[in-house]
């Protein structure tokens, strides 16, 4: 059976919601983000992008580049509500949805031939439903896998609809820059350029041994597969998962509580990121500890309020850890969240707007630069006298 994956990503999401709700903003450069002196642009309407304004740019730069722009602080509660509405529409088009962020997700639409004339027509129907029910425009990419679908949704933004079929890989994928490959950041791109690979096609046709030599076996194999348009990652419906967790085995056993708590902080950050990315909150936090002799313990706690922020997950895990007598070295630590709130169908952020904004910014950075960019949440008070790292 031909696998078909759809990637949907809203156009200039926050700015489009503002334009929808304020007639006077339409057709004009709208910039959403922190308006203070040290604020950062969350997003800009396509009118503003023409002036070189984009996400994650200091607001001061945006004001310089687009002095006549309309600057708005943003209403995250509203955007989350709209996001929930969009994901509800998605759920009519596929039972298998992987939310990636507030405005984008993957839908596995394989085997739905009876419901659709063609993948393209199915995408047109989804776009029309989103537009009719929310007044917003989505760009859609369809392809045999996630990697290609995500590339496809971006190719004709805004209001894009691109299908990359199994026979289109050379024509569509190969002329693109290696930077478009999932996981290729600035550094890897530089290394690839040094090797003489600037396009995906050059990479696909390159000498595998050279790549293995430069990047190592694993990374090289993965890159070559992607350059050939191959990617068999499944669409993961995190909501169906029983738990979301991360664990870490240490190269050297941990012998102090302090070291262990530092690792718990990093783990809490990873679990929080995964939960928020999926729009989930967990009621139960579980801590897993494996000692040097491989004996393994789990401790869990159900919390009065479901959590999704790093500091709350960390606090719960640390409390569980403090009740655990430290005997010998620790070989592995893990944290997982479970007992997902049923109301957690995306919009369940009851916390303060400030916290939301902070984590919105952190998550945007993680999304952009990889999740390791921030391993310690700035809100978390560590147990050192001055809170120093
Ligand atoms: P994106 O989908 O990356 O951007 P976008 O929807 O504004 O524009 P487009 O997809 O058409 O290129 O992100 C979705 C929303 O997430 C965006 O509207 C605002 C928020 N966001 C931030 O707050 N900070 C960021 O750095 C990024 C990239 C996004
Ligand atoms: Mg978007």
C-alpha cells in the first residue's frame, strides 16, 4: 500500500489570527511578539516579511526595518484555542495525527483512497475546511513520508499545496539546498559545503565513504537516505501513548545527589518539551532509578494539578528522588509523565500568560535549533545558595 503523509502548517499563524480579527490589519505588515525593549518577534505577516522581519528577530530590529508596521503583543490563549480548533478539523481527516507545534502537524492518510479521489483533492478539502471554519489559511504538503511532506508544505507557502510523489524526488528534492534536510544545521551544512555538497542531489549522488569519513557512519547513512527521499519514521500520535518519558544511562555512575538532580533537571526539560509539543499535561510523574548493580526502582506520584512545564515536572521528580535513599552509584535515571488529562486536546494551558510566553519562547528556540539548546529551564531554582549553575 502506498504510504501518504500530509503535513499541514498554518501561514504566519499568530499574525494571521490578528489580521482575521482586525479588519484594519489586513494587507498590512503585522508583527506579533514581545514589545518591550528586549522583546523578540514571534511571527510576522507576509507583508512584514517583505521588509526582512522574521521570527526570533529582536523587536528593535523589526521596528527599524518596518517602522510603519503594526506591532501587537499577541494573545496566546486565543492562539491556543484556534490551534485546538484546527487540530479538531484535522481529526476529521485522519485518525492518526502527530502534532508538531501549535500550528503544524502530520496526518497519516494512507489507505484512505476510498475517501479521496487523490491526495491532492484530499488536501484541498482540508484547506477549504480550515478556511471556512477558522478563516485562516494552511499550507499543505503531501508525500510518501514525513520528511518529504514537511518539505512539500513549505515549498509554495503561503497558501501552498504541493504533492511530492515517489517519482518527483529528483525533480523536486534534488535541487534544494542541503539545509532543507531535517537535522542539517548550520555546522553540518558548512561541513557538507566543504565536501562540495550544496544541494540535496549532490549529496545523494556523492561518495558514501567520504560522508562516512566526515560525519560518522550513523549520520552519513541517515543523510544519504534522506537525500534519496527515504524516511520511514511513523506518524506518532503521542496522545495515544500511555506515557511520555525520557531516560538516560550515564557513562559513569553518579555518586552525588547534586549530580543526579542536575540530570533530573535536564530530563524534566526534555519530558516537558515533549508534553507541550503534543499539547498534553500529565497527572502522574514517575521516576526511574537504576543502580550500578542493575537493580531498578520506580516511584510515582499523582499530582493535584496536571503538569507540562519543566519546573513542575522537575519539582515532582526531585521530591520523589529525595525520598529515595542514596545507596551506591546511579547508572540510569528516567522521568515519565502519564495520566493525560482528557481535556488536554491541545488547549489546556491554564497557567499564567507569563509562563506561557516564556515557554513559548523556549519551545520556539528548541524547535528551531534542536531540543538540546536549552537543557536547564531558567525558571528552575536549583538548590545552590545563589541559584548558580
Ligand atoms: P511557524 O509555523 O514556524 O511560523 P508561522 O506560522 O508564523 O509562519 P509560516 O509557517 O507561514 O512560515 O510558527 C507558528 C507560530 O509559532 C508562529 O505564528 C508564532 C510562533 N513562533 C514563535 O513564537 N517564535 C518562533 O521563533 C517561531 C518560529 C514561531
Ligand atoms: Mg506556520
